[in-house]
């Protein structure tokens, strides 16, 4: 789209054309309507960010000095970096300042008094909302946030969320469906000895993906083999270590479904250690579809989470809540899709 001069306004019609949707659909997304599909919502939000669309009311409103805080503990991961990209783009578009914080491991994590003091300091500094990225949110902080009317939105929460009891809003993807689709993909290629290496069992997204893996095996009449299943951390090191363990078995798997791309990278390194060709002798899938999947050798088949879209939706949601607009659901999920590349292939002939 050609660049615009200062006198030219970007309109909602421009957004609709760029996203390939009707003006009515773009308007629904802008107004937070729930009757829009996740993928369509993501396309419209991406178009808004790319061409710098700002609602008419916001164009004439003075910047209110709103500040958002994002709390995370894995800054260096490609997953976190990609989600942060979406958060930053959306915050910039909304003229909100963005601060990063590490999770509190002190009294604020356990003491209601300290948690309230922490939240009061943040609110006094102009913070209108908190975004927690892939961390557990202490109950003490949630209670303080609710009492002080500071909305909290979490992305890929570590702990399962009881949406009937908590004021917390969570944003994630269809993890169960993603885990199932990756497993079904290798099953269709003829694989029957299919390993699993996932993140910690205490992680809600990891557990959902694992359950999707189990569901795919069950539907195909394949009995899960405990010897092929591992859970630890979402890290290259864990993938490498457990990948070596699985590939050293007398009856090694012909496919390994990984709980995220970092783990899958470790599995690819383990296969290289053993001189096992991918995908000739071993198929590998990841989860997240971070940019690094295009850089691996071979290129990694991965379940795509709309990571940038999740970040943008978190900002849109928490700012809306700060303005008194409640989301249609306490648990928002964006659709996953499988990106098939070069790391998966037919089961090797015996």
C-alpha cells in the first residue's frame, strides 16, 4: 500500500481492504464483538497495526499517559520475543507506554500487604493494566489488582485458570487441537512409534498439547508407550537431552512430537549427534512456529500459534478493560494451524 501524507487519513475501509474483509467485519473487530473468527480478528488487527489505523475518537483525544506493564521471565526466547513484538506494536498504536518487569520472587508474591503495596506503586505511576506472559500470577497480586481495579491479562498462563472464580482474563491458542494436529500429521505419514517431549507438567499449555497428542494416538488405535514420553522444560537443552535418550532406545521412535520449537531444535541436534537423518529416519514437529523454524536444517514442521496476534489481543483486551469494557469471554483462544515443512516425512521402511 502506498505511503500516505500527513493530510491523508487511514480509514477503517482501508483496513478492511488490506485484511480482505468487509467493512462491517472490520467494525466488529474494532468494537470487540465476539461474533468474529479468531483468524479474521487477527488479520484485521494486523492490518490496523501495519497501516497505523487509529479510531476517530482516539485521533482527537489527548494522550492520557496510560502505561502497561508486561511481566515475563524468559526474555531471550524467540517465543517471548515474538509475543512482545505484538504487545509493543499494539501499545505503540494505542499511545500507551510499555514497561517490562521480572516476576516478583519476594514478599509481593506471597504477602497480601506487600502485593497491594506493589500494585499501588504501579497504579500511582500511571499503570492501567498488567500483562503476564507465560508465568504464574500469585493469588495475592490478583487480589490486590482486583481491589485496586487494575485489570490483569495473562498470555499462555502456566497455571490452569478457573475462569468461573477468577477475574483474570487469559489469552492463548487452541493448544489441544495443535498437539493433536501435529500428531495426526505424522500418523498419516505412517508413523506408529511416536515420541513426545513436552514442557513441565505444571504448565497448562504443555499439558493441553500433551492431551492432544494422546487423543490423536487413541483415535488411531495406537497405545501410548510410556518409554517414549518425556516432560521437563521448554528448552533446547531439555529437547537435546531427552532426544538423545529416545534415540538411544533399542526400539527408537520414528517420529517425535515436541511441545515447542525450542525442544524440537534440541531433538534435531540429538539426531545429528547420532547420525540419524531427518526426515529420512526420523520425523520431528515443533510448536509455536517461531521465525527460527525457517532457519533450521531441515526446515521445521511446526504448529503455528498466532504469537504476534496474541500479544496484540492482550493489549487491546487490557486497555478495553481499563476503560470498563469487559471481554466476551474470560478465556480467549486463537486458532492454531500446522505449518508443514521439511522435517517430517513418511515412516522409514524397515
